[in-house]
C-alpha cells in the first residue's frame, strides 16, 4: 500500500512541476505578439529610414554567420553590411542574416506565425528595437535555435 501511495505521490509531484513549468514558459505566453506590435510601432514612430546599427547572431553555424556586423540602411534598404573587423560581407556570405531593424521585427513575427516552441525577446523601451532575441522553433530538435543581439542601437545617417 505504501508503495502505491509513494508512486502516486511522485506522479502527482511530477504533474505539478510539469504544469508549473509550462505556465512559466515564455514560448507559451500569448502576449508576445502584442508586445512585438507595440515595439514595432515605437520604432516606426521614430521615422528613421536611414541608419546604421551593429548586430550579432547566435546559432550553430559557421563563424561568418555570427558577426558582429554593422548594417547600413538608406531609405529603408540595406546598402552595406560590414563585419565590425572591417571586412565586407562578400557575395557568398550570409548577408540576409543581418537584416535591417524592420527585418528583425519580421524574424520575430515569423517565429510567432510558425508557433515557435520558445521566443524570448527584450526590446529597447525607448526605440522598440529588439535587443536580445532567442528563438527555438522545435522543442525536441537540437541545434536549430537561433538568436541575435543588437550591440549598438541604430543611429541616423545621411
């Protein structure tokens, strides 16, 4: 009898811990998309269409996919991507991995649309720029996670 009671107690404890951890999982929070849209609106209200900023990626990929890269945007179009060490991203380099700020918002929107297992993001409270992002699309697949960090906020260029 005590063996059955002990097993039942362990099972209930496991169910309680699992349910508690699911409730705290940032990937399951429904407000993520609302926060994304509020932050995107803050960014758009700045009307900054020509700027530079520095972004680095995190992923299980070659070093050339990591950066950090200085991204130059003119009239809403990325015109240059330069590794912070001074070298340009060449035609074979992963240029699209270093998008405009608008592209960062699009990456987050895609993660929400694809119902990613976990999306963690910190936004700059003033500009709305996503500063630190971690996206895990599939809970049980290793090494497909990705993220980025903005290392310097956008500054206007002319």
